[in-house]
C-alpha cells in the first residue's frame, strides 16, 4: 500500500485564496474520474465554476482530501442541508467519494469512505445519498428498483458500494446536445409547443432573475425537491426563498459563467408555471450545463417542457454562442423529460447510479 494521508481541509473563499491548491487538486480528481467514466472531456468542470456551489451556506460541506507526496489523489465530501425540516430519525447527508484513476487499488477509497462515514455519524445523520458514475461494461447488470436503468454489477464502484451497505435506488442518464443547434429545427419545435400552450407566455433572461420574478422562481425551485422523480431516495424538502435565489445567483455570476433562464408564465393567473436554466462557461471550449427544469404538476400537459427547453436553447444561441455542447442528467424513469430531450436531439453519453445508505 502506498503511503497517503487524509485530512479535513477548509474551503477557500475565493480561487485567489486557494494558495496551496487543495481545491484545484480536488477538482482535478473529480474531473479525472468523470472523464474516465463518461469517456468525453466535456464533463470536466473548472474549479472557478464549481467553487460557488461549495460556498452555498444553505448546503454546508465538509471536505476530506487524500494526499500522497503532497499531490491530491482522492477526495470525500459530506453535504448537509441547513434548512431541512427538523424530523427525528430523518437526518440526510449527501456524500461524494472519488479516487484518481491512477491511484485506485491502494486502499484510498476505503479510507476516505470510512472517514466520511465517521463525519456523518458525528453529525447524527440517519441516511446518506450518493451518485456514482458507472462506465458501461459487459456482464451481469444491477437493475434499479424503479425498473428503469441498470449499472454493470461487476464495476469497481458498484461492488464497493454494495459491500459497504449501499442500495441502488435510481439510475440517471447523462445526455449531450451538440451545438450549434439547427435554428429551423428549434423554431419548428417551438411553434408546435406554442400551439398547445396558448395560455402561457415565455419569459427569458440572462444573468440575475428580475426582482419581480424571484418569489415565483423560489416556489418553483422548492418544488424541484418534491416534484422531481427521486425513487426510493426520499429526498427531503428543500425550501428556497427570494433572498436565497438572489444570493446564489450573485455567487454564481461572480464566477466565470453566465446564467440563461427561460420561464413560462400562466397568463390567467400571472404566476410562473415552470422554468429551465443553463450555465454557460466563459471558456468557449467548455460545455454548457443544463440545470434544473420543472413544470408544476398542475400545469403539465401543455408541452411546456418542450417550449421552455427550446426557448432557452434559442436564447443560448443569441446570448452565448460558441460552446461545443449542452450536457444534462435525468432520472431514467422521468420519461416525459427524456422524451423532450430526445426530440430536441440530446443523445446518451453514460449513466450513474443514485444510491442510499441507512446509518
């Protein structure tokens, strides 16, 4: 076994504060793992883009790094939810354990997993959730309890999680949309969707959300935690406020990325019925990330998912062209959204398992 150390490290307040390079090092590990599993370099994300997520005070994180000869070779992250409803016996944490592919098989993953489990028990959490990408491989498959999707049973990460008491609950599909989009194809899809959404108007913007829309956007973001398919993960309610939306957007816009948002306003009520958001890195060589998309249950059946997705891709072509692709992830049982993605032109790039562990 090669010598390595595991230490908890502080998250820098800015990239300029990352003088010892620990945050950049842990992101390098993350990117190496994701690129190796998905097989495309576009899944890599820069440290500058990711840092705002680690600074969100509503989702506090503790970070453990494994280092060998000062080089970061592995990482473990424990995230909790500051505003989670206080329910006895239902404390939830999200963890991420990754080891650089060049350093697998040295006991680093096991040591990191033991250490982050200890942090979770110290925080008196009751269950943990993790997402682990699984590269395709021949042989036996482990099928998700939803009946949608599977992962190779013989993969290293699958055997590792099963041995440590985790259960597979859901499979998510990663998809890629090649840019530039065909303007005529998008226009046709939008026109067809608009015929079914006569009571709705698309609002689209770049950057921060207009103040008059913050309350509605917060309500939509909150519903993401209750309306999105989560199988047996039992994701807890995540309450957003207008202030939280504005603060998060300010953090994100202070990093090298642009936000592009399309929302559907229900004209009879004047309220937002759904939204979708893209993050376009300033670096033109990097892919655009498709973030949350939701249409409220009470407004479904009007092709708003298609309308919003296409409207935001049109905004992307106007406001932030030049990137190679858009990447998105969806639960395999979320057939309505996957059907929209497939009709637009998204193609699968790989799959990851969503796992749960009772402590």
